[in-house]
């Protein structure tokens, strides 16, 4: 039993165990303006067939402090259509996330964030001027 726990600890330290769906975010996430429900409301206006590339901001809520804000974007993916983005954002909310979090691109059939990348909601230092659908 100790060996199993040790292997998990080692794999986690090495980054080999994926986080799966989670509500983790940057340190500034709790205090940034906006919330996941508002991002979902904005994302409902996205065309289901619009394609979003990895790293591209999808929806943002800009703060009054310049270009910082809460944004949804993909990381390490081959991209995804609007209908997938909307579904994944709802999955984050259903998981209990209020602001920030990440969900594997093919969740719930694949909860491994290292296989196909993730959709992330997090605070960003520069929204690129996006406030709403980007």
C-alpha cells in the first residue's frame, strides 16, 4: 500500500498524473471581476460552428483595471468548435467551479488533460481588448 502511494506521489511530482477537470486558477482568480456563469452567458452567443484555436481567447470579462480579466481559452489542443466550448464551460460549472478551472477537451469521455489539451477559464493579464465574445 505504501508503494502505491509512493508511486502516485512520484508521478504527481513528475507531472505524469493529470489534474482532469478542476477548479484551479491563478492566485488572482478569486478577486478578478466576473464569474463562470457570466462567461457561460456570453458564450451562449457563440456560433456552434465557429472554430477556436489553441491559445485564442474565446470569451472574456474585462476588469476596470486596464486589460486584465477573466477569460476562457484552450491550451495544448488542436482547436475546437463553438458547440464544444459551450458544453465544456457548462461542465466546469456543473463540477462546482465558480470562476476559474480547466476541463479536458474530450470530457467526460476522456478526463486526461495531457492527451488532447484543455479548455481553461482563468485570470489573464491582457485580454487583448476582448470584453465579451472575442
